[in-house]
C-alpha cells in the first residue's frame, strides 16, 4: 500500500469514528433550537396551544440526547472493532471443570453464530469425557472485542455432575481470556527472541491426527509465552501461532498501560484480571450472577444457549458510567 493509500485509509477510519459524534451533536443542537422556538411561540396566542403540546416531549428528550452526546465523547478503546482471540481453560474441579469449559465454549459459539460472527478454532484439546482441556478460538465480525472483552476472568459453576451418584452439588471453575487481535504494526517480534519447534499433531487422548510433523510450537523467550497450533498445514500453523503470540504480547502491553492508568483506582468492570472471579452459574437454581455489577438473572438455560446480550449490555453500561464519572472529576 502506498503512502497516499495509507493516508486515505486512515482518514476514512477517522471519518467513520467522528461521524456518529458529529451526528449526535447536531441532533442535540437542533433540539435545543426547536425548544427555543417553541418557547418563543408561547407568547403568540395562535401558536401557544401547539407549543404547550410539543414542549414537554421535546424537554423530555433533551437529557437523553445530552447523555448520548456524552457517551459519543467517551475515550474509545482502539481495539473495540478488532477480531478477538478467545481462550478457555478449566480451573479447579478436574473432569467437571473440563466439562464446564466445554459448556462455556458452546455458549460463546452460539452467541457468535447469533451475531453472524466467524468462529475459527485455532487450538483444541478435549478431555476423555468430552470436556475441554484447552481451547483457543479466533472470532471475527462487527465489534467483536467490544462485545466480548468483559468475559475475561474466572467463571464458576455450581451443579450436580453427571458422574456424581449422591446428588451433591459440586463447585468448579474455568478461566476465560479475551484478547484483541494484534496487527504487525502493534507488536514487533524480534526473530531472535522466539524459538520455533515442529512436532507431531495429536488429538483427544493422544491419538495422532496425521503422521507428519505439522504442529508448530512457538516460544517467546523474554516473556516465556508458549503458543501451539495443530492445523494440517505447517506453514498455516506458523502464521496462526504468530497471530496468537502477537495477540498475547499486545494484551500484555495493553494491560501494562491500563495498570498504570488505574494505579489510583480499581475499575471493576473490564479490569481484565484473569484471576478475578467474575461470574457464577448455579444450575440447581437456574441462576447466573455477575459479581462485578451485582447482576442476577434467572434464565440460565437461555444464557448457556448463547443469550448473552442482556449481560453484555449491562457490563457495557456500567463501564460507560465509570468513564463518565472519571470525566466529571
């Protein structure tokens, strides 16, 4: 891409970002103007009745538009529109934790399907009972990271496992990480700082998927991050593994900046702390509780079926409220 094309593309992105802000401000200005005209009409006997009829509705809309303008002026997360890497791993709870990790994976896949997003499995290791030992997925679509970023953290489940004969409720957990996809311009990886190993790809239980040494493992020596990919094409595996490595390093950089910015405060929503218990799924009660915002919903079946919009909208609104409060201080 030439410099001119790059500048045009950048201007296009800036225009796309600014247009909604300008539109919101114009709508607000127009309403303020309409209210002033209607108030002036109160002194005209012929127009007074019409003005009295329209003014209450217009005045009621004013706070809504003011709030919309405030939201449009909030600092944007540059990664919101990017694809995301979703990583799910079982925590405490053995086989039951792996089964729950699988349930979370299906929940997110259904959510993605409902939104028309593309779900591409990068790395998958299954347990003998059909649970998930590790899952890395690339999700592509409209506003993926913006909608998924609050899912990072520890998800806890309370239910009676199928393997439990006594009917006792067990508690287990799985960890979810959502990372924005990084572009090469975001993260420059020194070839001298990585080690690339090829190995034989294996499936669930250790069975060999094929007999060629196609799987790729990349180790980033300075950070100790290890990434693997087990597609059939070794060349594609190298590309995929580098994409995941860039996403993890980009996430570390973003986390460092966020930690510095929030050194004097702790924003619960979107803190990105992977060790933070964010949500409990209680199957006997059909209840989901998000501990960060105190949201409890009694529709667990729908949630596990991918109906996450009410939760995501509530988390987004809380995050916006926090940013607004910071702007006012």
